[in-house]
C-alpha cells in the first residue's frame, strides 16, 4: 500500500508539471518513458509488481506516449483518443496542442 501511494504521488506531481508548455516535448516524453521503465523494473526486482503501484503510473505512461506522437492529421487525433484512456480531456488537450 505504501508503494502504491508513493507511485500515485510521483504520477500526480509529474502530470502537474507537464501542464507547463515549456516541458512538453518529444524528448521529455522519451525521458519520462525511460524513467517509468526504471520504476517498473525496480518493482519487479523487489517482487512488488502485484502491489498495484505500477498501475497508478498508467496516466503518466499515456502522457509520455502522447508527447511522442505525431499530431498533424485526423488519424493522429484518432490515435490520441484511443491511446489516452486514463487522461482527462484537459490533460490531453494541454499536451496535444503543443505541436498543432
């Protein structure tokens, strides 16, 4: 439970920081995804994958993927809609408009 709450806080702080347009970039998405994978690996190494902590990072994973997506066509918009099931419309909009 402690790790689940800790990962929830990591997720919340990171998502709040992504509302700033100056940090929304493809490279930020790549760095986020790498850091998240390190957290997931740590959970596996500590045999905590069943704790639910990794699932709390799903919105952050989707935000990282969103930052890495091309955002030019209607097909891109459809991909964003299908990918971002754990993000609110406001969270998606603040990241998607960066490249339009």
